[in-house]
DNA sequence: AGTGATAGTTATAAGTTCTAACTATCGCGA
DNA sequence: TCGCGATAGTTAGAACTTATAACTATCACT
């Protein structure tokens, strides 16, 4: 048989792939994904241009893998926080920190979409992991008296949360947590709050706190 | 004197510039800003490659002008709605429609930032126009009893709204209107709600409605 | 030790932005 | 109406990019 999984060739290959990705992340962090150059990366890892195509079929292929890793990193971070007992507030701070650690990584997932590009299916599965954590956190809060129209709607269209038993109220809170936090984070990371001297944590805190009350 | 402003040369020049921008917008709408090719545009308007540099100093220069136009379009749209008496809800629908009309135009302003790129100063002035409208709309709502910590903070750090006399409560509502709506719109336009069968208008309505109550 | 898969090489094609150098055209003033 | 100067366009080319083709060296396993 060839390569049971840990042959020298295989180990070398995964090491070089990791090296390539490491340099790719550095480029993305400092100049954005549009400035990512396969040629430049190849030279940085010590090989010449086309050799890199032995490891990634194309530029899009490499970026897709980076997107996958970014999703994985976010899901793991959120899951770890949940395991440590974080509520919605705690999750908000964890996600804020994760986004700030590498804004371009955040935008790789949630930023400007490229028309025609479709994220691989497994990334939506990872996104569902994150959503499940948010749904769990949302369920810990008491639901309001009469369900709102949105809650009724979400309760009826629940296919995307798979078999999670969350109530309409919990789904609404999880969804709203997501949209509110993303709104704040993406505008902040994009520099739209520059020169506003805004206390972002105060804004996040009050927005998430409002979710607790409604 | 030369060119009082309406010489034949000048008129031809502005017409060609508009032509170039028109094709640029088409490219951006269908393939995103990263796929914008000066060469392709030049051929579409009937000139060969480098001739386009008579009209725009560089690719970045053209994009910057498109960003400026996008800001201008948004500000005009919002201002027109306000003149027609739109409240925060009405403004939300107008902005939603404006974003949907050309998602890539929306992302050109609010999408993934390019590290190192600084928007020209006049765009922040246009953004202030939009903010002024939101502040006006926020002032029409009654303020809650004790000001929240965020409202107190915003009241103290009000340099960015220039001389607008809005209260801390109004600033908070305008800011929150912006972050909430952007969170929803950007995730939707980016396709993050795909296959969720989500009634976006219901989500927007409840989020903006919650602002009225707090 | 030999051999076949793998990893690297260089050359090349077809793009891109953008500069340089040159030419043709257009419009204004005399 | 003629001429001249500013403007608009051209082609050539430099320095990049992604990506493929063809070839060679290396490495690990039988």
C-alpha cells in the first residue's frame, strides 16, 4: 500500500501546505485578500512560482481553504467559550476579541461577497455549529408573553437550525444577537467609526443587554 | 482664457468620463470591484488601454470616484426620503431598497476595507449628511427616563456630529439604527441568510420598532 | 539497487496596471 | 481662414499576475 497517512512524503506535504497558509494569512492580515500573491508566497516558502500549484490547485482553492480554516477557528473559539459557561454577553466579548485579533480574517467570512463565488458546503455546516451555540444561549432567557410576528415566523421556518429544539423566541434572540453584533463589529473593523471616539464595548454591552430584556 | 467650463473639449471629456464610470459600475455589479479591469473598460468605451489614463490617473483613482458617487447617491436618497417626511422606519426601507438595487455598490462603501486605503475626506462629510438625517429622525422619539451609560458617553463625545443639537438619546438611536440595519443588510446581501427562508422585512421591522420603544 | 511517484525546475501564454514616446486631432486666437 | 498649442489618442514595453506544459531531480518503497 502507499501512504497509510503518515509517510514521510505525506508529513512533508502537510508541513509545506501549512507553511504556505501561514504566509498567506500574513499577507491577508497586512494587505487584504485582494493583495494575496501566489508568486510572492512561493518565494517566501523557498520555492519558485508554479511549484506552489503542487499544493493548491489555484488561488481560489487556497482562499477557499483559508475561509474554511477561519470558520473552523471561529466555531472552536465560540464552542470553547460556551463550554466555559459563557452567556450571550460572554459570547459577544469572545467574538469581538476573535474579530479584532485579525480583522481581515473576519471579513474573509463576513465581508464583501464575490459574485458567483459559493462557499463550500462544509462551511455552512460549521456555521450551523456556531448558530447552535447561540441558540443554546438564547434559550436560557425567558420568552416574552405573546410571541412576536418574527418569532412566529422563525418558529415556522426552522429548517436551517436543523433539529435544534429552540423556541421562536430563542431563535429570534440568536439571530438578532448575530445581526447586531456583526453590524457593530464590521463597521468598527472597517474604520467607519474612526475619529468618533466611540466606546465600542459600551455599545455592544447595551445592545446585547437589550436582548436580555426583550 | 481657456475653458470657462463649457467648452466642447470639456463637454466631451465629462461625457467620456461618465461613459467609463457607467461601464465600471456594470463590471462591479456583475463581478465585484476586484474584477474591475481598466483594459476591458477602455475597449468597451472604444479606446485602447492606456488612453483611459487621460481620464483617471489610476485604478484606485477611478474606484475612489465611484465610492464618492456611491456615497452621494446614498445621501441624496436618504435626504429625499427625509424631505418626504420619512421616520426611522421609512428611512430603513429606503436604505434597504437602495442597498438591494446594487449590493456591490453598498459593499463598496460598507464592505471589506482595504488595509492602508483611506477614503477621501469629502466622503466623511457626505456620511455626516446621512448621519444628520438619522439624528433628526432620532430626535422625534421621546427619550427614556434616566440616560443610559452609552447615552451619557455619546452626549460627551459628540464632536463627530458637528453642531447637531441631538440629545444623547437621539445619538444613541441614530447610531443603533445604523449598526442594526447594516448588520441585517450586509449579512443578507452577502448571502449569509441563503436557504434560511427568512422574512427580512419582518426582522428589520422588529429591530427598528424596538428602537422606538427604547 | 532500481523504479515509479512526487517535487521541483524553467519556459511560456495570456492577462493585469501603468509609463514613455510619439502622432493625430481639435478648437481657439490672430 | 490659417496656424499653433493643448488635448486625445496611438503603440511599445516594463513589471507584475495566474496558470499550464514540459522536463528534471529527488525521494521512498519494493
